[in-house]
């Protein structure tokens, strides 16, 4: 059993406090960016980060730029004390928890990172501007924290892809590490938004992960079998309002054609009551295929 450091992390709320605290972290430093309301998914990212780096910084910032006007920014769960406790239990060195005026001292930034066409599909179609806002804050937090490596969850597959693309396309000196989706025992992907679910919504929400499991089980037979198997689960749950169920190439996010064999992303989004949830699983289509935890590092375009 490994012993865990339980020193209370330094809390930085301003740029000056962050700069000062950062000068004491002299070794390799890994960063986990969050919007707070930490759960076991976030804790897993922190543990992975700790394995690889001498120091870990966790950022807690509810980024207004990535929420649409009709989205849940005002009711998003805020649980700073228990977030800090999780950070303490996991030996986090530094928590950067700024307010929006610290991150955006001049108000909404006129210059932003554009996600490009990959930001317009899937989640981007339901949430216009979301990925530009997300990439802008990720870029800023990369600069402010000056991390060597940044840990992100496979749970947000399109976000992860876009961050990788940003780092590659505009040459950020950063290493991006992906961590498999952490699930509840019954399969529901952990999410801060799960706290919105009523007991019956939560029961309905299980159709998302079940659809992914059913789809992945058909991966040997090819794309249409995957889509058919996943859809068959979703249609049995009329209370889930499905936004999309797709089987796409993991780097182009284009639907894979029927002849396609190799790595693909099976992704779903839907609304249970008033709560919108997303889930996905990497799958390999074709002989020896099936569910994967995570993609291999390099995936060639179709
Ligand atoms: P959030 O606080 O929801 O913005 O998430 C912060 C980070 O935690 C992102 O990189 C997410 O992909 C990751 N994350 C959230 N939920 C999970 C989960 N269930 N499993 C793995 N990573 C997760």
C-alpha cells in the first residue's frame, strides 16, 4: 500500500499568489483542470498525475466562457470545501481557484482560441461556442500554471481531441495525458452533473452506458451492427431524449463508413429530465475488436 501525503495544498486565488506558489514547485509539474464538484473521476486524474510528476496543481474554475446563456452555470454544484479535502487526501501541492475577474481581468476576451470545424459537430452543435470558450481557458491555464503535463478525462472525448489538436496545431510546449472514464458500479459515467439527477432520471440515464456496452459488443461485425445494437438499447428508454448516438473516427469525428476497421469512437448524448449527459467509449471495429479503455496515442485519419 502506498502512503499518501496529506499536507493541505496551498490555495492561490490570484495571479500573484499563483506565481509566488509556483516558484516553490521546482520539479516536473502535472496539472489537472476542473470546474470543481470533484468526484472519483477527478480523483483518478489526480492520482495518475501524481504517479508521473513530482508536483500536482489542480485548478478549480467554473469558466463562464464555455457556458451558453441557457446552460447551467448558475446552478452548477459548488463544493469547494470537499474539493479541497479531496485535493488534500491526494497530496495535491497547489490549488488554483480564481474568480472570473482574475482569469479575465479585461472582461470577455476579444481574442479567443477557435476550435475550428471539429468544434462545430456533436457537442458543438448543441453548445455553440462551447469549445472556443473551453480551449481559451485551457490555453490560459496552461500558460498560468506553466505545467509540464496536463491530464484530461476520456469522458469528454471531443474536448480531449480538441486540446490535443490545439497543442499540436499551435505548438504548445505541453504534454497531454488522457485518463479512462471512471464509472459508478452500475456503469453510469461519473459527472458533477449527476447530482442533478432524480432517482428516476438516474435509472433512465443508465441507458447511455448500456447502449455503449451493447454497441461495443457488436464491434467485430462492423459499424452498422454497432450502431444498431446501441440504438436498440436507447429506443427501449423513451424517457431519455437522445441528442445523438454516433460511431465516428476518433480524430476526424466523421461517421465511419461500413467498410471501416480500426479505432472508432462510440458517443452518445441525451437529456434525462432537465439534465444533459454525455458518454462515450473507444471501440475497435473488426476482427479482435471490442471496447477499449482508451485510444492508442496515434490514430491515423480515415
Ligand atoms: P470537469 O470538472 O467536468 O470539467 O472535468 C475536469 C476533468 O475531469 C476533465 O478532464 C474531465 O474529462 C475529467 N473527468 C470528468 N469526469 C470524469 C470521469 N468520469 N472519468 C474520467 N475523467 C473525468
